[in-house]
């Protein structure tokens, strides 16, 4: 979606209707292509694990196997790099790849391999999340010149606008999902968690950094600064004593 909007902004000489149609077509093309890459690589990974387990690997001899752990680690990384390399969305590809791997490939692993992979994924996620917040703290000082251009009104208004937009987004989407979830609807507590906890993270920070490289007039730095201020606001608010 971000890349589609950037491409639409760069296009000149076309009417607004043409830009909207081309942007929608570009978004669908990127989404379908990313979905296809993630799905194909995930099913291929499951097929390789199935053949490997049936013809080569004997679970009775080893509690875990380095090969299947390596395959499960390399597969999502390869999916992301391939999708990004050809101009598609690595995030969409890895999303659908992880869904298929958890459904079809995880059950082919031995118990010890699943336990080790779970520990590796959790540790990697924790390290990456910690690194992101370290970079956020450093960037709050690095983008100091952007404070004067943004102004306190824009920074505070951004917090209010994003909170309201996220509230309506979660509320409307949850209401639509609950129409088909009669037995286990999405409750208010879960909606509150999704509303507040989904407001910061690696994706928002990386997209903001891309804006800084796309917009050389200084507006990109303001976008990065607003992202950092909002992330710090949500983190510090959680730490406040109740």
C-alpha cells in the first residue's frame, strides 16, 4: 500500500481518475504476486520436509535434526528477500508463508525441533524489538532539527488523529468479523489490546525511514519524527503508575 501511494504521487500528467485506477491495479498486482510467492515457497518447504522425513530422516534415531531446523529458518527469509527483490511486498509474502508453514510444515517436525524453533523465533523477535526501540530513542535526538518544522501542534495533533483513526479501524473491522463469529466474537478487551498495542512497531518505523529518503524537502524527516514521538508516547504511557 505504501509503495502504491508513492508511485501514484510520482506519476504526473494523468487525471485523478486514471491515477486511482492505476493505483488500485498496482495494489492488486503486488498483493496477488506477494501472496503467490509466499504460498508457493511455503508449500514447497512442506513438501521437502515431508519427503525428507519419509525417505531420509528416522525420528527414532535423533531427537532433533539440524537440517529441518535450517529449512524452517531459511524458508521465511528467502520468501521475504525474493519478494522484496522483485518489487513486491515481503511483509505480505512472509505473512501467508508463515500461515501455511504453521499449518502444514510444523506438524512434520520432531518435537525437539519444534521446541528449538519456537525458542529461536521468540529470541529473535525479542532481540529485533529491542533493537527497534533503541533506534527509536537514538532517532529522537538525530531528527532534532525537524522539531522546529513540525511544531508542537502537529506533533500533539498527530497523536490524537492516529488514536482516533485506529479506534474506528479496529471497531469497524471487529464489527464486520463478529458478523460471522457467533460463538466466539471479538470482545471489547481484545479490541482494546489491538487498538493500543498495534500502534507502534518495526513496520511503521521502517516506512517512516523510507519517507525520509523519498521526500528530500524535509517533510520526510517530520514524518519520521512524528512516528518516533507517537511510539515513545505509547510506550511511556504504559509505564506510568496506575
